[in-house]
């Protein structure tokens, strides 16, 4: 199994876990679990895309935002600033002890989940 295949498998499992928790009615515990699962997905999204760009396109990226920009430029993902917002949201999760930040991030997770699934679909082709 290549590095990319291993990363895709991990990313797919993380996305399934995020999807699972978003089906449960919201409580503080569910919200916090969803945010934790989002963190895993966000990290795996850019790292898997990074591996994909290296293996399939011969491109090297050095940061999450750079990775998504290269993904746009390579035609792997459509240009959409949501990807950059996902990176910002991931950076904000350090402050989830603040209720308003935690709730704000949680509210965006259903849309983010769609983006993660789209990315998986593109890289699994």
C-alpha cells in the first residue's frame, strides 16, 4: 500500500466518523466530539491532498493553504474559498473553550463534510 493509499483510507474513515457524529442530536458532548473529528478530517484532508499532489502531479506544498491552492491550480478541486476557511476553522479550534466559537464551528460542519466527501471522490478517481 502506497503512502497515498494509506492516507486516503485514513481520511475516508475520519470522514465517516464525522458524518456519524453529525447525525446525533446536538449536545455539548456531541458538539465537542464533532469538532474533534473535524480536526482529524481537516488535518487529513490537506495531508492527503499533499500526498496526492506529490505522487500524481510531482508538486510539493508546505502548508495547508498552499496545498489547497495547488489543488485548485492542478484542477483537482474547484476554486472555492471554503477550503481556506476550513483551514482557518481548524486553527480556531484551539479556542473551542469559548462557547460562541465552538457553536460557530459546529454549525458549519455539515457543509464542511460535503467538501471532505467531494475531495475524497476526486482523489479516489
